[in-house]
């Protein structure tokens, strides 16, 4: 690949992250309008359209994300109790983690599954707070948890979805909510769930030929991180790094 192409891929990667961050931010700021249109109605229509060809994992993943986005406007208008929202939201996050652990177990990625159990257990160190029209995820050691969780999730993508350069795409999806840390670290979880809803909907749309032109552009764009995703030794080191970050989160929470 010549240098100019590498630069183009890099800039495409950065632009993708920024665009996803903007659309995520808009739907977070306008939960009863843009959130309903982009994060609820659009994914529902895509699931209905593709229900016959989607794998169960994809259906469950997107459906749980839709539930989380739906509860926000319901809570705002008083149709869903705030106390229930706080509990359901954190458990939807834990279900998301558990889904990945089960996938790792099914494919015999034992170390990743064990680390996933640690990640799942560490979610009890933090708590969700309702802020009127959005929520925050807070607690001591949160930044270390976010880094460890992000690396662990990307390793899942590298192991299970290493085709058509998906690791590059989801690296961008995972980096998007990290930008929210510059505003307020507590916003990370809502940005993570919202950006994933949009990205997963886009992914299943082009993968099942609803958006073939985007699929073609994406395959070219996706060479950026594929080599990293194929390097077993590097993935092992990233797994250890993720474990160290989660350990730091626990230490900071309990001892600092």
C-alpha cells in the first residue's frame, strides 16, 4: 500500500470517529426526538427487514441496545420509574458483557472469557446516576475500567469478527465514546451504548446488502488495523494489558 493510501485510510478513520461522535452526541442531547428516530425506529426497521438472515447474536445485541435507548425517553416523560431505569440500564450493560463471554466460551477463547468474568464483576464497583434527560456512570477507578473494557471488547472483535476488516471499524466505534471523557468521564457509558447502536445498525445493514455502496467503501477503508488483529502475540499482550487496567480499577476503588 503506497503512503498516500495509508494517509487516506487514516484520515477516513478519524473522520468516521468524529462523525459517529457527533451523531451520538445529537441523539444524547435530544433523547425524545433524534434518539427516537435514529436509535429506536431505524434499528427496529432494519431488524424487521433482515430478521430472516440475521444471526441470533446480532438480533439479541441490537435488540438490547434498542431497549436501552427506548427507556430514556420513557423515563423522561415519567412512563418508566427512575429507580427501575437505573437498575435495568446497568443490567443491560452486564448482559452485553455476558453475551460476549458466552461467545468466547463457545469458540474456546478461555483467557478472554475468564477476563470477561472479571470485567463483569468489576461493573459492581460503579453506579449509574440519572441527570434529568441522560445518565452518567461514575465511581473511583472508572478511567482504568474504561480502558481495560475497551481493549477487551476490541479483542473480541479481532477474534470473532476478523473479516472484511471489521477490527478497524469497531476500533473506531470503541474510540468514539472515549472522546466523551474529554467532556465528562461519566458520559462514557451512554456514548458507548448509543454509538454502538448506530454502528451495529449500519454494520448489519451493509453486511446484508441494504447499503452495498457503503460496504464497498468500508472494505477499502478497513486495512488500517487488520494486521494487528491477526497478530496472536500482540493480542496476548493486549489481553494482559486489559487485565492490568481492570486490576488498577479495582485497586483504586478499594484502596485509594
